[in-house]
C-alpha cells in the first residue's frame, strides 16, 4: 500500500492529475491501525492548531499518560487553550518548533499557511530535545508547515533514545517525501516506514 501511495503521489506531482490522489486514498482509522497506539501513550502534538488533533488522539487513547500540544500562532493558540481546558494532564505551549532554541520571525496566518522565515512577528522557538524530559513522547505528530525536517533535526536525541511512533506530514515541500524520510533514518535505521494519503485535495496530509 505504501508503494502504491508513493507512486501515485509522485505521478500526481508530475502531472497534476487528481485521479492519482483519489485512487490511493485511505481513511485515518486505517492509518492509526498501522501506528498501533497503545492504551497509555504520551502524545507530543507539533502544530496542534485549535486542538482538533488532540481531541482525535484522546478519542483513540482515553487512558493516555500526558499530552503536550505546541502551537506558535497566537489566534490558534487561544482556541487550543479553550478547547483543551478540560483535558487532564495536558500542557499547551505557544512556541514554534525547529532545530534551534531561540527566536525567529514567524508568519501568523491562523492556520495552514502560517510559516517560519516569512513573517514579521518575533516568536520563541524550541527543539523537541529541549522538552524531551518533560514530554517523554511515545507518539509525535508533526505538521508544522514546511518545518518538518528541521524539527526532526532538533529531535535527534528524542528519536535516538525513545524511538517514538511518528505521524509526519510530507506535503509542504516537493522534496519532503524524500528528505524527511532520510532525516529520520539517519538517526535510526530501524524504523518501519508507511505512507498514507488521506482524503484531501490535492495532497494535504
């Protein structure tokens, strides 16, 4: 299935023919069956937006150990706080995540088009490794608008030490299907790789 999805997405990128996307769709339940989450997981949600993925995680893993939700956009972060205020053992961080700790310009656009290196708002940034001891993630979701590879570089010790399950978006940059995979396997070569395309047009998953 992964080979089919990979081939279809490459053909879509070359031709622009949406049929290639439609022909390899799968539902998120199937993807989570592949992830095989346990009953007690510590979830690190990078690009938590308004908390929708936190809610989805809790529905799947109600006995979770801890949730750390990270969202740099201020408007989205307010929604995140409101939507998660009644969840136990949940910490929300209004910061960006990359391969460095410090500050950088960030484009606040309240959603999919928010981006690093293009904005005029100075935003604090952290690495996954800098919060590894507090978050202790067993499952990481990374959907950070093109910063995924840098996030992995800043998660070197976490990946090396904890080997968390990861759900990573690979659609923001043309090279993501290759460079993100290579970045992970340079840290650990014992991961199993699966590629899935959810129902989204053109290939937002």
